[in-house]
């Protein structure tokens, strides 16, 4: 293994590979920071270019684009309150308030540092423990998927800054929208209203643009004032400060990276949920949870370090099992197959240089983000601040429409995006936030699938199908986490009140 | 300029455009513009892999740009309903898979009918294979069948979706062996692999590609082909074991009905040449290359229509 590791390292520390990483991270940053351009699409377009390369170079390029686009999503999350990738939903929660407070550049630099650290920690962990980590992916059955989805949904309780009821209402709405299309198990049509185009359901990214970008655009257009303005008279933020802010709470970075890594391994659920779970844990562990959602920099750190750690996590099942953990990973699997390479444990034995070289290149790509992110981030930040609202609004609107259309080349998707956007703008006034709706949309289908499949399997194994949800210690561990997420805020509240009263009695 | 003038002017332009469009198919120099090769599935899927392999050779052989356009959704139905509506000039065609294009319109309002699509060429099949984990107590198909007889429904067989190739092969096995197993539909072929490895299902009815790629962990019990195939040396067919189960997923290219013959010929000969050049490589990946032109493809579709109607009817799934 050490030999393979070293030869892998030697293979990627060549001018050729480093150039590919530089190209890949720059491209990925662009793709990730434009709402609607997705990593999946960019990778699919790049695959034919990798035909002429050797397999490792091809994978290095694809991996760099993937890593960097996950990070690029943070820019839009911070600057225009729109997660450029689903993984960046949690970044909007504190990143955007920070930008509103005039700390946009600091938020971006912190996001960069957190992404780099998260990515590097995860790569080290993957190299050290690829095979035990694979076990996590294998042990996850339908019942565990169901409970992970429930855990994700219980985050609504923690994420709702206003009323819990409104949070749950939003989550429910999201889940309802998630049922549109052909049902995953039985293949029945649901809520098509006579439009055969709706068979594909509501595309997640189309909904995200609608939920986040459109209301922001309407608000910008209505108020004609920018929410994001950085005062450059004091000069730019220094990278050193970003490092010290990020590493001030080393436990937060470490915890978030581990959460991202582990959740990223679970195929299907991973990348989208990791940031939110890590955010929730950071909030719970903080001495002052109420400061989250108002521009607490630790929220950005948690979200970004975990969603970049999830990238490395999602390549574990890809390389060891041939199971893509995310849509971009699916394209990378296709590229491997086109090169005649079969993933699996034999990959590590037979083409160790390729396997380790590729994993290491994700780490190098993560480090490259530091350079690309700082330069690109400052540039984008200044550009957004310099462009007047009258150009900014039509510009973003144009990109949003283009992005929604390009997802499936469908004009219906554009209408869905606008419809969801107007709806989201209106309901924001009665306190319905976009994050719970997005969470419901992501997790509803996972919960449904996990539940129905568990029932089918339970019927085969037990007399009472529902036992299948409770017959495994991993299920119970997840159930315990659900309860903690749901009731911890109440415990904290009770404690706080007790403190107040005891102080008062003294 | 008054609105009426503008209107009549654009009408005239439109008429010229329509005439041009109508005359294009008759021109001998097809293709003279960009060809759109629709992928009705997601990036990274089996259609995507094959289309990306074909894209560059097609550009060279047809002397035109070939663009792959993603229109995913509804298990391919969104893409095929789109292609059906496109001008039948040969500039737009899509990757297809059978049983999808036959079973979907039978079981629901899929937005298209099988007869509204013209299958131009079929380039490979992925025969169905029943696999178990390497350490499974079921050494042979007979072991599994007997276990299913002893406790009906206790054996779980996983695969992709409902009324899919995996599912229909399993249904055929249940019919042929007169047993009941519990069908577990997964939302794609990817998640089935860890499900079998983790022991969440007893067996998988899967595509030959998946069985080949995971051969180090999975043991094939039987192949749903007419004769044994090179990909699985020594693995018996269901027929050899006494169960009449033949099922495969077929993939190829289809367009709207009414593409001029000459243009079909151009497309088919390009696809056929490429397919023969790539046959060996495809076999290594677990695809079984076939070389069906329009007539043979139509025969395949007609034969399977009858069989699937019967199977789906028995399952009570016909709309």
C-alpha cells in the first residue's frame, strides 16, 4: 500500500497533473458559482476529453472539477443567498447574514479555508481507512436510509429560526412537491395534471434556484438597494485572519469534516445533507446557539468543511464498490468504465497507483482551492459589489433561467422555477423559510423509498413488516440521534430559563 | 412599420423556412447540420456511456456535429415523448431501452405510444443474470428455487424499478418455476450492489454489465439467454436448468416516425460501423453486442410486445 501511495503521489505531482488540477479547479469554481450550471453536467461534457488521456489524468481532471464546484456553491450562497449546489444550503444560513453585515469577503475567505481543511482531512481519512469506511456504505440498508431521512427532517426543528410549526409546514410542502412524478417503487404517475413532462418530477436544482434566487431577485428589484455591500475603505480581509477565525474552534472544523466524510459515504443522501447535519451539530455545541442564523462565522465553517469532506466520502463507494455516491460520482464511474477500469477492491490491488493517485489528487485539488478560491472569491465578491442593481438583477435572472432550462433542456422547468420562486417570495412574508422546503424536497423521496422497501423486506422476513425498521442497532443509533435533534433545543431552553431564574433568586 | 406588415413579413419568412425544412430531407447531403442525440437518462448511466463512446466516431463518419442532449425523467419517458414530437428528418434521435419503450405505454400514460417511435438500430443487449453473494448458502439455482418453495415469499430478489427488465425476468422465473419471491425494486442499478453485499437482499436479478463489473463479490447462478455466453464461462442458462426464462435489456437508437429512408440508411450504417468497431470493448464492459437494423429491430419490438402484454397482464399492471 505504501508503495502504491508513493507512486500515486509521484504520478500526480507532475507538471501535467498539476496543470490539469489548475484547469479543473478554475473550471469547477465557475461551474459551481453560477446557479444552474451543475457539476454533473460539466463532468459529462468533459468525459469525451478524457478519452485521449491516460485514466489517472482523466480522473484527476474530473475530480478537480468536482471538488471545486462543490466549493463554488458557497459563493452564491454567501453573496446572493442561493446555494449554487444543494450541498451549500447550510452555507446560506449564516453566510448571507454575514454578507449583509458587510462581512462578505471574510465569509468567502473562511468558506475557502474551511473547504480546504475539510477536503484535506477527509482525503487523509479515506486513504487511512478506505475499507472500514466501505463497510458503512454496505451496512446501510433501506431502513437506515429511512432513519437518515427522518434525522434530516428533524433538523427542521433546529433550523427553524421562527416557529416550529411553520418549519414543519415548509418541510411538508417540500415533501409533497417531491412526490410529483413517477413513484420510485410502483411506477405509478403522481400529480402530473396531464403533463407528461412532469413524469420526471421537480428537479432539485430547479427548485433550489426558485426557492432561493428568485425571492432574492424580487426583493432586490423591489427595494433597489443592495443587501451585500462591502466597505473596502479599510482594505481587504487578510487570508491570515480567515485562517485564525476558522481554526479558532478546531473542534468545529474536525467534527464537521468527520460528519461530512461519514455522511458523504452513504450513497444517494450524502452530499446534500452533510452540510446541514454539521451545521446543526455546530449550533448545538455552541455556547450561544441563538447567534446562528444571524451571521455566526462558525456556521459557515461547519457547512463548508463538511460539504467538501463529503466529496472525498462519496468517492469511497465509487472506488471500492463501483457505487456512485452522488450524480457527479456517477459520471466519474462512467468515465472509469470507458477506460476499461473496474472499481472494486481489486482496483486497489491491481491499479493501486491509479486508486491512490486519484484520492490524493482530491487532496491536492482541495489545496488548490486556497489559491483559486482566494483570487476568484475576491474577484467575484468585488464584481457583485461593483455592479449596480439594475444590471445585477437581470444578469442573475438570465443565469437562473438558463440554468433551469439547461438541466433537462425543458422550458417547463423554467416555469416551475419561476412558479416556485414567486411562491417562495410570497410565503416568506408569513415566515416560511426556503431551507425547510428544500430539505423536505431532498429527503421526502429518500424517506419514502426507504420506508416502502423496508416494508417489502420486512414482509419477507418478519411477520410484522414494520419490525424491519427496528431490527438493527444502526437504526436505533439513528433513532437516538433523531430524538436528540428534536429535544435538545428544548433542553437547552429549559436550562437557560433555570439559569435565569436561579440568578434572579440570588 | 405597422404591425400587420410585420406580421405578414414574418409569415412569409416562416413559409420560406417551412419550405426549406420540408426540402431538407430530400437533399442527398444528409446530414448537413447538427445532429441531436437525445439521452433520456441521467449522465453516467448506460445510455450515457455508450453515447459518449459513439459521439466522436459519429462526427467523423457522418461528417456533422453530434450533440448529446439530456432530457431525463420518468424512466426515459420524458425524452421519448420529446423525440416523438420532433421533425422526422433524421436530425434528432435518442438512445432507447427495451422493455421501457414497450412496457411504459402499456402500464401508464407515458406521453408516447410504442408505435409513435421508430426504432432505427439496436446496438447491444444486457442479458439478465441472477446473482448471489459469494458466501451465499445458495450454490445453485436449484438451491434458491427450493428455498423459495419451502417458504414462499421469504427469498428477496432486488433489481431496478417495476416493469423493468430486471423485474420482468424475475416474474418470468416465478412463472417458470412456479415459486413466489419478494421483489424489491431499487431506484437505480447503483444501490443494488451494496444492498446485496450488505445482505439486505438474498439475490439480485441484474444486468450482465453489473454482474461482470462485480464478479469478484457476486456468484452468477443462471443467465437468461438462449445459450451460454462467453462473458460468464460455465454459468448455465435458465433454460438448461429447465426454466424457460429469456430476458435482456436492449439498447439502440430511435427517432420519430416518418424519417426519409435515405437518411435512416445514413444513420444506421454509421451506427453499425461504429458498433462493429467497438464490439470487443463493449463485451469487456459486459454488453452483448447485437447488430439489428430497422427490420430486425421492429421484429424484436413486435415479439416482445406480445410477451410483455401477457406478463404485465398477469401482474395486473396493464393500464
